[in-house]
C-alpha cells in the first residue's frame, strides 16, 4: 500500500556530488522519521542520516559537513544532498520511512528498492 521510489544514484569521481531522492506514495496517513541507510558489499547496513517529523536532522559522523538531509512534507519526499564524495561512501543507499497508514494505527517501516552510489578514486 506504500511505495518508496528512489532516484539519483550513479557513478561519480571523488569530490563530486549526487542528490538522492525518495518519494513516498500510497495509503499514507502520516509519516514520521525518514532516513537514508548505506550498505557496502560484505558490510552491515548503517544509517547515514535521518530527519524527524519535526524536521530535525541527524547525520552520521562520517558524513557530517559533507551531506545534508531534508524533507518536503507536501511531496512526501526525502532528499540527501551528497557533496565532497569519498570512495568509502560507495554502497547501495536505501530510503527508510516510518509510516502510519490509518488513524490511530501502528507505525511501520518501509524500505525503498535501493540506489547504487559508486565513488571512484
């Protein structure tokens, strides 16, 4: 009932930039925290950045000063602006959204399909 569509991944050289977008649609009553996770080959999925329903942003130490996260409530869109990219930023980036699908209903986590980000040295 809820779909997350990610876009913006690609191949860039170190020092370059990418803009990742995640748009949520479907049977959505309200959206809570929205976040981006990264999973590199052979490694566990880790949180890169998140933004609360109130707009408060939290970034992992590895991306502070380089990435920004924002959300557009009208569009149900989550954006990760990635600047000064490093090879260690390489991985599949997944959008994660906390969604309430009905009034007074429970909160569910939804995941996007993932978008590949590759940073060459």
